[in-house]
């Protein structure tokens, strides 16, 4: 899996739904797909980085390497709100 992560080839899709953006990321080798939803005001790079972190977590969990305390790190919030 480390070689897959370092290769960095993923399919990323952005779908705007009103004030939100759904970001889906697929690893073409394992066909693992994850999605997140974030505010439209967040930058595309920030949303993509969060989705990739989730993908790496899910892939690690499927491989048996993730523990409950290995949740993806979330950047500190500058605006009030809840990360879902």
C-alpha cells in the first residue's frame, strides 16, 4: 500500500450542491472510494487533501493497520462550525 500512496494517482471528482461541495476520491488500483462534503468556501486543495487523508485511512484500515486513534488529522478550525 505504501507504494500506491506514494504514486499519488487518484481519481478526484468535485460536485457542487448549493453551498456545499462533495468530493469523491477513488484509488484506481484497489477501487476504494471515499467521499466527503465540505463548504463551497473552502479551497479545492483543502477539500482534496481532506478526502485523500480519508482515503488513506480507509485503505490502511482495510489492510488491518488502522486503530481507532489513527483518525485522520483535521486542521484547526478558524471559523465556528462542526467538521462532519
